[in-house]
C-alpha cells in the first residue's frame, strides 16, 4: 500500500486582538460620539432658545392679556341749570329776615317793599291778613271794610342790610311826608330765621283753619239732621194725637173724627 500524501493546511488570517480596536472603528465611534454630543448640544441650545422664545411669547401674551389701567374718568361739567341752582341756594343762605310787628291801615305789600328798599335790596315781603270775622265786626261797628294786615315779614338779600334796617328804623317814623308819616316802625331782626319756615307756618295755619272749618261744617250738619229728626218726630206725635181726638176740643168735649163711606142711593 502506498502512503497517503500529507495534506497542506490553508493559511489562516491573523485575529485582531480585543484590546486594540481597529483604527477605522475607533474613528467612527469618535465621530458618532461627537455627533451625539453635537446633536445633544444643538438640541439643548434649541430647547433653551425655544424656551426663551416661549418665555418671551408668554410674557408678551401675559402683557397683552393684562391691559393697561384705563385713564381716570373726567368729571362731568355741571350744567347751566345746576350751576344756577347752586348759586341760588348759596344766595339764600346769605339772606336775612326782618319781622314787622305792626302794619298800619292802608299799608300794602308794594308800599312796604318800597319803604324798606331804601335801606337794602328787599327780595320778598309777606303780610298776614286779619281775620274775616274781625273785619265783619269792624264793618258792622261803622269802621272801614277795607283789607288790613296784622303783621308781616320782609326778606333782605343780605343779613347785614337786614340787621342795619331793623336797628336803624325801629321806633322811627315810616316816612317824612305822606299817609304814614305819623306811624312808627316796629321791626326786629330774626336771627337764624329762613323764609322756608314762614311758608311752612303759613301752610300749617291754613291747614288748621281748613280743619276747623270742616269740623264746624260737620257739627252744623249733625245739628241740622237732629233738628229735622225732631220735627218729624213732633209731626208724627201730633198726627197720632189728632187721630185719637185729643187735640180738637169743642163744647167742653173731645171730638173725634171718623172717616165714613158715602151712602149709596137706590
């Protein structure tokens, strides 16, 4: 038998050691790590930029949401009517009232205002009329039946003028020449008195008079009804007595009346 020829082994490629990586792979890994780092950096920078933009946009949105405070509203200008009413009320507070204790006959409102106007501006005058019953009694007694006044009030535009007039004219002659030259003034300044108080007083007195008149009329109506009822009662009583025959007397005897029917003739 012949001997087998020895087989030749194919050459094997050398194995790469684990401790020394291939240069190409090392370069690729470093590139990958650098790429990841750069991507991470770019991502972080992009995130920070987006967050900054978002913050700015949020701030701007917040600023847009919270609108600035509106300007203070302008005070409305008072109208001419309100201004005139305010000026009138202020002028009322400066006025003064003088009381006229005695008003002589034939002295009217216009004449009293004229006499007092020499000592200051007189705005209003009021004179109280005497009672109608008193005027009727005076007229029946033979006196004049004209209108007379018992007391009065005069309002000056200034308290100073009112005080001066009351102080200077009290117990002096009303006029030098004329109808009232022998009459004296009886004036008194009313401190703290307002014209509204006088109007309230006049209105109260008018209401009292009206109430008294209503009470008197109601009493007169009751008296009238009672009188009519008594008359009717007396008439009924007389008719009843007449029917009984106790009122008509003749020959000392009472006579009675009977209603008889007419006799029928055949």
